[in-house]
C-alpha cells in the first residue's frame, strides 16, 4: 500500500482528524464554509492539509494541532 501524501487528506483522514464517522465527515465536507477539494481522484476528493487545518483552527479550535506534527 502506498504511503499517504504528506500534504493531502482524504475523507477518511478528515473523519479521523475531526473524531467523527466518515458519514458525519461527509456532512461537514458538504458545508459551504468547508474548503473546496484540491482535486478529485478516482478514489474521491482530496484536500490540502493546510486548508483543512486552517478550517479546524477557525471552527473546531478545541481539536488543537494534529498528532505527530
């Protein structure tokens, strides 16, 4: 299995980062204030980690910094 790019999140990574289910992550991703995807691949949309982390800092500051960063 290839390593995940260090600058992108998929829906699963967003769900884990937010501590929610993939279904709930989909609801959040669909919000108008959530960043637009960086690209859409065969496996689905991907987002720049920096864009998602900026959104988290503004909308879910209690989550703090991602682990391992």
